[in-house]
């Protein structure tokens, strides 16, 4: 055992990654009485919502003609907190159904929820090493500005997005799916666009295509233009680069290229009627990686089962988003909704490591094939898989077993939705944005 972990502080559950999945996992575990730690490398919680300008919660609602809420529990608490701050829209329909939120309000809301649940939150903390004995992780080291520190825990949740914990611990992981990896995009936020202005998507696309033909470094020509509820700023998802998020050289180059594109798109945006005074508010600040490593789990979620409407007795979360795929070669995107726009079942075993008994995964790190992974990765669904992983980890920490019935019972007690028949209908989703 290393010097750092010999006298390490001990927890029941430790969660790596403070995005939607990690926060839900930590709160879910803490609400069962587990002493819980949440580690996050940024100076705030929220993940893509606050660090990557991804300002839409996708996956909370079904996509059919009648909109129902597929994810409650911790996600419901988050929405309630945002509503109290007047910082979230009602359901909005684009090609899916989502809400748009203010990222600063997300930071405050998640802080409040973690404090209320009794979660220990360590910000500015990056996991750098992990140790295991046999088939279990025993401890990790993390770095901050004070140096290196150790943590021990009985159970672990990898919600890092990149499977950092699983990788460092020697658990079985893979990058993408059979050579296919979803493209990443840098969220860009623009101000100076009056609330009365609606961007003409077709005109914007034509302007981008003309600029690309002239040799300007632009990638996508179609995007959602999301209007934020407080500032009125517009956020879009056009800037794209093919990079490897595991490789610091590749990622650093992508970040720099992305900032160049952000200003190129600003020039295009200023040619749109009413947008002449637009300006760039922010990029990212991190590139929005859609896919990196996955754990190799006890079971892989397969989209063919979703298409077939397979019913499960081991469901711990519902998925409601479609297969949103962004191609790394063409920069084009495709979208396939679940059959009938309904919710589908996510089993516990796709959140459990196949070779590390006390390791659970949630969010982008969960195990899905190319299409299933492209659906369950979104933040709304990540709240659901995160809460499930955290509850399972807390129960494992208590007695060293994973009983899906106990997990399901605990989740229901925390207001999670496990059965589509328990989804609540919401007011009709409004079509506000065009692409």
C-alpha cells in the first residue's frame, strides 16, 4: 500500500465525477445512510451542464406525442431547485424533448442538494491512481493543490465520463464500440441577440456551407439554437473536432481548434437578421466529449433489445432519449427515437463491472453498444443511472451483495421511476427552437 493510502480517510461509497450521474449517485447513496464522498476535478458540480455549455437536460421526458417524465428522483429535485430560481424552461420539443437551464443556477442547486444529503464534496480533485486487492478496489489517490491524498471505500462509482477510476484500478474497459466513437462538440454561447430574433436555420446553413466552400474551418452546419431562460443568450453545438479524449495532445489541439471555429461561427451568426451585434460569451470551457471509455459490465445494453421492446425484471432506470449519433468523418448527425417515442428499460447489470465486484458505473461510462450508448449517455438519463448506481453501491457497502430487488425498492422510496406505467404526463412540450 502506498504512503498516501496507508492512513487514508475511509468512506462507505466514493463517487468519481460530479456531473449529473455522479451527483445523483452520491445523493442516492447518502440518502441510504452511507458515508459518501464525491470527487470532482472542476471547481463546481454539474459536469457537461456547467463545464461544457451543454445547457439542455435531454432524456428526462419521453419523445412520443404525449410527453411523460421518465426520470424523477434526484433529477426531480434538481428541476424543483431550478424552478425556484426561475432558471429552467418547461419541456421544449426539438427532435427530442428537453428543458433549457441556466448553468450558474445548476451549480448552486447541486451544492444545496449535496449538502442537504450529507455528501462530502471535494472539488479541484483529480483521481490519479487506484489500488485493488483481488476483484475489489481498495483505495485511490487524488491530487489537489496541496499534493496527493488517499481515500479508502467499500464501494465505488465511476461517473467520470472517461472511466478514469476503472482504468486506473485495472478494471476491464474499452474505448468506444468496435472502432466507433461518437464525435465531440464544443458548446458555444452567444449574447447580443434580442429575444425577438429567431435564427433562420436554413439561411444559417447556407451561409456556413458557402463559408466552408471558401475554405473557412467550419464543421457542422446544423444545430439546436437554445435560448437561455435568464440571460436570453443563445447556445449552439456546431464546433466539432475529431479527437481522442484520452490523449492530452489530441485534446489540447481540439480545444485550440474549437476556439478558432467559435469565432468563425460568430462571423456567420452576425450575418443573420437581428444578430449583427452578437458576441461570444463563452466556449465550453471544456470540449463536450460524447463518448470515451466504457466499463465492460456484467451485461451490455443492446439497442436491438430496445427496438424489440424487451421487458425486464431487473430495471433500475428508464431511458427516453434517442440514438443521437455524430459522425467523426462527415460531422453529420442522425437520430433514432425509441419505438413509439416511449421509455425503455436499463438493467442494473449494465452498471456493474464484470471483473471488479465493488465498482459501479453511470452516465457515459455505463455499458451500452454503439446505439444504446449513444442514447443513455445524455444528462437526463445519467441522473437515473447515477442514482441507481449510487443506491446499489450503498447496499453493497452495507453487506457486500447486490440484490436487484433491494436496489429497486430503495430507488422507489427515493421517487425514481422504474416502470413506464408510473411516468407522469406533463404539459404538452412546446416547439421553441428550430435547427
